[in-house]
C-alpha cells in the first residue's frame, strides 16, 4: 500500500511543480516606457487633469500648451497666460533621451508652487496618475 501512496504523492507533487513553473515568467515585470515622448505624454495628461481641468486655483490664470511632437528630440509642455498664449511661457517642462532626463524651468519655478510642480512632474513621469 505504501508504494501506491508514494506514487500518488509524487504525481501530485510533479503536477503542482508543473503548475507553478507555468505561472512563472522569465521576463521581469515591465514598468512604464521611459522614453522622452512617453514620459512627457504622462506628464501632459497629469498636468491637464490635475492642474487645469480640476479647477486648481494655483493654475486658474494659466493654460496648458503641449508641444509633444518636437523635432529637437525634447518633447515639452508649456504653461502660458490664459489671455495671451503667444507670450513667453511661465513654465517649461521637457524631457530628453531614453531613459528621459527631465527639466522644469521658467518663472513659476521661482514661486512657492515650484515644490508642488516638481513633485507632481516626478510622480507623473514615473507612471503614477494621482493628483496629490
């Protein structure tokens, strides 16, 4: 009777091992695309949703001007005055390379909101869509 019990246990163990092996993936978990364009697309979506469409008071006087189709290899978003979008940007956020290297500059980066801008851009560029 023992040989049959051992054979049954061995068969069950072999079946379990095959199931576990089938569930494992040899490829590591894939994170967000780190290219400049993909990174800036995430940032543009986050900025539009969290800063502008939400009615955030810190950005109420401004408008988002995305320039993602850049021939310079540096896709970017601009924040401009709502009433004069042709004027000099108050904030430029751009990325370059793969993995993307981010830059944010302009007059808004010298204002109290700069810490929040930096935190939001960092969060969105990493794939987190949360507003705060």
